[in-house]
C-alpha cells in the first residue's frame, strides 16, 4: 500500500463511480457482509475484490450510466490475469532454485576438491 495504494484508493474513490458519504457506507456494508459470509463458509476472499464489487453494485443503483465500465473491464482483466501470472512466476522461481548448485559430496560445494 505504501507504493501503489494511493492509486488504488483514488481509482476506487471516484473513478469507478461517484461516492457520497451514504454510498460509501453502503459500499463498506456490502463488502463487510460479503467478507463475513464467505469467511464463515471457509472460502478465501479478497477484501479489495469485495470493495470493487460493492462499489459497482452501489453505482448500479443509480443506473448503468453511473459506472465506468471501461474501468470495471480493466479491473476484471487484472483479476483474471493474476492467477496465471502468479503460477508462472512461482513455477519459474522453483525451476531456477531447483536447477542451481546442489550440496553433494565431491562437487566442491563443501570445500573439498573434486575427485579427492
């Protein structure tokens, strides 16, 4: 949040849909209820996803023109791209770490000369 959080807050603030104090309360209430229900069910859930969904739902209460659909599509695309990119990154990291030098006797890793 220190590096990029202010941009996320600005985006969810008034770029997704217009917020008023009462709408902000409804967004927080919707996100809170969602988190409580899914946490009770044992389902892992992202509070950021809940906030985006709540903000979109509250924006829809005033009509479809109150929501920045281009931004909603960008956010959804980012959510979809997160899982494959995390898998690719962790797979590549595992491959690089597992193909590195291994501490076996005789390969010089322990300070002994090879062939000694």
